[in-house]
């Protein structure tokens, strides 16, 4: 694992954790694509952003842990754990989008 790859993954992981914190804890839903909060029931905004932030946090922590676990343990363990966390985070995000918007993608009819 090269130093450039380690630094890139750590910075990307920290960035994703920061964005997830802004969405989940601070309720800054403007960081989510406008479709997902435009079609959201206003009473569900707080719980939706909290849950989307939680899913994003899984993704960010997964990316952040890959190089750290690879340095501490054997070289591939970080990829297994990190990718598993990324997959769990993406599945959670997709689940909550479908749960709160009733569809993943909705096209407007003219």
C-alpha cells in the first residue's frame, strides 16, 4: 500500500464522515440531492436526515478504516471490513430513500 493511497483514503473517509455528520446530526439536508428532500413529507425531515447520515457514516468510516486496518493488521483485512461497511452504508441509504420517498427514482410525467 503506497503512502499516496493511504493519505487519499483517509482524507476521503474524513470528508465523508464530515458530510454525514452535517446531514445526520446537524440536519443539513441541502447536502442531499434535491429530489430526496423535495418529495419528503415535512414531518419526516429530521428522522430522514438522521438515518441518511447514519448510512453515510458507515460509508465514511469504512473508507477511513481501510488503510488503517491494513497498516495495523495483515494487508487485506482492511479491504474486507471497509468494503463490508461501505456496502452496509449504501444499502441503508437506499433503503431509507425508498422508505421515505416510496421510490428510488420517480420521473415527472408531462
